[in-house]
C-alpha cells in the first residue's frame, strides 16, 4: 500500500488539532525519551547539509559586527534562522518517524555495536 499523501488543508487542520496542549502530552513523553537519538539525527542532517560548518563562520561574523545594535540584530537573525532550520529538520524527522511507526512492525532486537 502506498504511503498516504496529505493536502495543505489536511495538514493545516492537523496542526490546529495539535494546538491543544493535552493532545501533545504523550508525544512530549515519547520525544523526551528519544531526545538523545533525535539530537544525533538533527546533528547529522545539519552536518550533511553543511550547516554546522557554515554556522561557525556566521557566528564569528555576527559577533564581530559593529555597532552593538547591528551585532544584536545579526545574532538574533542567526538564532532565528537556526531555530527555523531545526524546526524544519525536526518536523521532517517526526513525519518520517510517524510513517515508520504506522507501517510497522518494527524489529526491536538490539543491534550489536559497530566496530571501528
């Protein structure tokens, strides 16, 4: 069976449903449990995209901006961009995680550690 596709209207309606804090309680517990692994996925995605390398240079540039008001604006812009990118990657990972969980079953047999 092919993966379902969703219209913009369906996604908008789902986002509206998610605005109820009670609706997110279980999801928050699951994400808290998975946070270390999800952080690795986020870091790998950012690294593959070259963001981690580029952000170091952007931080240095923003920190050196003069006058102070311009530096604050540059740093706020950088933080906003990083937040947006993290949200996009996080939403993408969450979307795919939901697809994996729905299509199950998932083999929960522990995998042996990789040899270096």
